[in-house]
C-alpha cells in the first residue's frame, strides 16, 4: 500500500506517467498497474485518464492528502528505528533561497561537527519551490522567508532578519557613501534577482515605498552572476548584507549599507510539521536555533 501511495504522490507531482515512473525508478506499465491496484483497493477512481494524464479526481485529491501523511509517517518510523540502531545518521536534503546559502553553509557545518554521520545535500531554490518540495518529500527541510508569504503547516526555527546593501565597483560614485537610501539608486543600471524570487519582490516593494521604479538591465536567479556583472559590467546590485560581504570579499567590489526604517523579513529553517519530529529533524531545528544565537 505504501509503495502504491508513493506512486500516486509521484504522479501528482510530475503530472505525467512516464516522468513519474522514471522518478521512482520503475517502468511506466508498473506505475499504471500500481495506480489501478490502488483504485481497486480503495474502490474509487483516482486518476483521470485519456491519451495522457488528465489530473486527479476529487477522490484522488483527497487520497493524495492521506497518501502524503501515511508516507510521511512511514518514513518517520524508519528514521526512528534507524536512530535506535545507529544513532543520529543519514542524509539530509535542504532547499534554500539563494540569498540564504551562506547561512545554509553555517548550519551544515555546525550540524556535522556535532553529528558527523549525517551527510547533506543543499539545493538553491525559490521560496515557492521549497514549499512544493517539502510537500512532495523531495527535501527534508528548507531555509526560506518566514513571514512574507503563507507557509502552511510547518515547523520553523528563526535564523535572522534581512538587512540590505548595494554592491558596486570601488570607483562608482555611490561607493564612498557610509549609507544609502533606496531612492539613491534611482536611475542606476541595476542587476537583480529574477521576479520569481521572493527577495526580488521584497526589493521591489522597498523601491516602491521609496517612490521609484528599479531600472533592472539584467536579471538572474544566481547571486554569483549578479556579483560578476557588478565587477565586469559596472552595474549595481542589491543583496542581503551578510551575503554581500561574502561576495565582495577578495574582489574589486564595494558594499554600502542601505537604510531600513523597519525590521527586515525573517528567514529561518522550515520543516514539515510532525509530532514528534524524527530525531534528525529535531536535531536540525535545535542546531538552527543555536546558529541563530551564535551569529546574532
């Protein structure tokens, strides 16, 4: 039953029989057979079929909710039993908004110092993708904004609040200033994160509150590209100040803080809500709180 529920979750995610089968490492006929067997066991039609996947029926949508809970509970049980045998071990997958990647590195380092038998995979994703990946069990936790957009039913551990800085070349007219206001960037050729990034929406809001429209001549979902464009093309970018410090270190770049009238958005660790959490997720939440205290 659990294997068949995992098939339904994969199909709902991929919306394509072939891709769902590939993601599970099985053949498409095996997937189709498993879904039909699940429908027979439950006595309802779950999937709309035609020449291709047509979506889930209302009963399929309801079953998907249960499937995620049951599969999540089964995985938690396996983690609990592994903990009793081996202690804290395994592999953690974390999806992180690009502006928080330095914090992800701090967290992974601190966690592995305390628990060397746990390995990490850290992926860069936008905030919407992080929530979807958590829901589909593609990652175990994420680092994202806590108070800007709805998160759903998750556990959180606060890490920091964003403050911002402009990055420019040392010879740029803005480089000699002790602090900038957002309106000081009026008319500047900017390189900014792409509009699908929540950080870009936050930056756009700050510009709007300053009564201006940013002039973005280049957009990227990579902060490394933004820093390179500042260095190579003489553009100006705006990024959270801790990330800005990391990017300007050892490069011919200058960083100037941007004034902020109100506290910036909160960023923290998010994990699927469970009661209780698996030992490794509970330890990760506790590690995040310790890192926040140490860095703060």
